[in-house]
């Protein structure tokens, strides 16, 4: 994971599939802190797990870009670039109120 992200990963949130000494040892060997998010013991109905909403929210934001709805690109690098453009647009949109407040 660190090779793919340019050595910038320090903390990883994972589900219960990554419990056990093997997963923790592998993460610790790479210098990564592994935090397993578990379900509450007595759950009834829908239970929101901590930090899980961040990924789901990001997928929801990306669903608004029609170009990313289907995989029409020949090269994976083109699709990767479109993801960067889409997230840049989203982050600039979220930062615009902050930038407006700073300039006034």
C-alpha cells in the first residue's frame, strides 16, 4: 500500500476481516497502524460505524460525475486522471467558502 501511495500511509481503518495477529504483524512490519472497526455488541437495525461514512460519502460524491459512471476508457491512467480531476473539482467547491472568507 505504501508503494502505491508514495509512502504516505500511516493509519489504516479496516473491518473485522483483518483481525488477528497476522494482519497486525504485517501492518506493523510496514510501519502502519492498523485500526479495526468493529460492530457494537448489541445492535438493532442500522448502526453507523466510525470512519466508514468517509468512504461512502466519497463514493456518493463521485457518483455525480457521469463520465465516471461507466468505464469507457481504454487506459487505466486516463480513468485515474479523470478521478483526480473530479476530486479536484469537489475539493475546490468545498474550499470556495473558505477562500471567500479569507479574501474579504
